């Protein structure tokens, strides 16, 4: 299994690359009424937006501030502009999208774009735009799939199907765009077998990367209320269970796919469960100890 940094190093040889999160003021079709208003049951978008991402700041200003933050430590660093919050292909016409993406891609030191979005929000003209930009600098699509079970997608109020995921990945990949899928482990009603099936189904698609994390129950979300009221059929993972699951996932994911991440780390005051108090490197140390036993 190669690491995500090795993967980036193969694409950008000899260059240290860091993502800079950009909040371009996008909304989400599952919140603004386009397809729904309640959002996904586990979602609390402020749990993954860094403080320097203020919507009223321009994209280029956010990138400059992000660069200033990282360049103190690594002056030679290059950057991927990461359109992370909400659904970054939604609610704007194609000219407005192009203007935003070009503002980012043209910033000095930016070597590529990462666009986080939903599978049902990638019409052909957006794929075409991303393919054009990809000819200028690498574009990475991060598509939220979360699970391959349509029943779970219904329970968590995603308002899209697994077929939408397959369709989006295939169209993007056919246009030369690198795709990553996002999955969540431990969604309501899903056992270990279903999670491993989700991973296998994701790996059957032409993706480059997988981003996986444990379901976190966050204060202020519908999922938290369902869990508190005993309505959600789920038990948060213990650390040992989750490590064991991740080790199995490493065993079944083919070498051509890079696992970018296993752990979500929302601000501790938002998280109700599970509360492991581990940083990513600490989790990876524990996981690597298990994986290295496989190799003996
Ligand atoms: S997880 Fe994504 S799609 Fe779901 S409500 Fe949050 S921003 Fe919208």
C-alpha cells in the first residue's frame, strides 16, 4: 500500500505538496432545497472548515493566507487548492464555476485542484470544464459516496443512489479526471460485512483514492438526536474494532488504489462518540503495527 504522500509525489516529483482548504461560498443541494433541506443526518459542515476559510474572503486571498500559514515551515511547498466545504460544483452556472476554479489554479504555487462534491451534482458540462482544467494542472475529484447501499443512503438522507456514484466516477474517469471516493464506516444499519462490501464496490470503480473514516456522532446533527432517542440502529466502534476493520480494508484494497485517510478528527467539543482522543499519526502507528504483523 503506498501512502497518499507517495501518490502525490509520483504526480508531482520532487515537490512537497499541501492542500489548502478554500471555502468559495457554495451551498449544498441537500440543504438549500434543490433536492432536500435537512442535509445528511450526520453532517455538520463547520466540523471540517479551517478558520482561515471565511466565505467573504476571495478564493485567492484564502489561498494566500493558507500559503503564508504553511510557508513558515516549508518555504518550498506547493499547493493543491481544496474546494472542500459543502458541494463545490453546485448552484452556479458554468462560467461562474470556471471563474472560481481558474482564480485558484492560476495562483502562484498552486499545482492542482481538489474538488469535493456529490455524485449527483456533476453534469457533463462540469465534467467537461474539469477535464479542460485538468489539461492545465491536475484536477482531483473527491466524490462523497459514503456507502454502496441504497437503503443506507435513504436512512442517512443522502438523496442520491449508488448508481449516481458509478455514473459520476465513470464519466469523470473517461474524461481523464482522477477520482477519489469518500466512505463512512459505521453508518446506521451497517455491519462489518456491509462496510467491507462498500469498500469492494468502491474498488470495482476506476478510482485512484479512497478516503474512509469512522462515523462520528456530532452534537447538533439529526443523527445525534436519533442516536440519543434510540432510533438509530448503530453502535459506535471501539478503537480496537475499528483498527481491526481498517487492517482488513488494507488487505482487500488493490494496490492501484491509495487510501488517503482512515480517521476523522472533528473538533473534540463537537464529538459525542466515539471519543478516542487520537491524532492521525497515532492512529496510523497503531494500524501499521497490525499490518506489519501480516508481513511477517
Ligand atoms: S454531507 Fe455534504 S451533501 Fe450532505 S448535507 Fe453535508 S454538505 Fe450536504
